[in-house]
C-alpha cells in the first residue's frame, strides 16, 4: 500500500514536471510584438536617418517632416541575428494600413534592408523559415524569410 502511494506520488510529480516544461516551451513559442519608439540614443537615431535617407528626403521635398520610430530585435532562430526596425510616420508616408516600415539586418557594422512596406503592427512569430522568424503584420498578413529578404508566402 505504501509502495503504491509512493509510485502514484512519483507519477504525479512526473506529470506536473512535464506540464511545467510544456508551459515553458509554449511561453518561448509565443508571438512577440514589436514596439517601435523614438530612438533611445543619438547613435540609433543617426543610423535610422542614414538608412532611411532617401525616403526622408522625398518626404521633405513634399513639405513633410517624418517622425522616426525604431527598435532592435533578434530574428534568428538558431543563431543571433540582430535586426533594426524603422518606421517613418508622416502624412506622406502613412496610409490606411500603416506607415513606411523597413527592417535591416546587421552584420559586422553593415546593415542590409530585408523588408520595406507600409504596415502597422508587427509581431515576431514562433515559426521560422531558413533560420529567421516569420513576421506577422497588420490585417492578418505574414512575411517569411527566403534566405535573402522577407516575402509574402503566397509569392513563393
């Protein structure tokens, strides 16, 4: 009888531990919202302005002075891949679906644009393609990494 109680206790502990482990996996696999804010440092603002210089110049040529919002996020699933998200907000650069948004991947001080479109909310999804996380966009849209850039999965 005591042995049976002991076995049941061990089984319950094993089940409870498994449930905790599953919850930990689910928490890591949850989508993560990308929150764009005003640049935290002059260096980040300068980098964002430099990377978006053409769009800023075009807006100013049309008497528009865009606000720059930024954030950094890791998009790599298997290895660290820093990304700079930028969004330009102004009358000229925003529409019904959102504002001009770009994503740049950093590699040894060099930044490569891998996404550029008009969007609102961005979410880093738990799914990935070619080692980088997929992106969820406003209006239920999605973008996947094709090894070079983020594309609409329907365009494959």
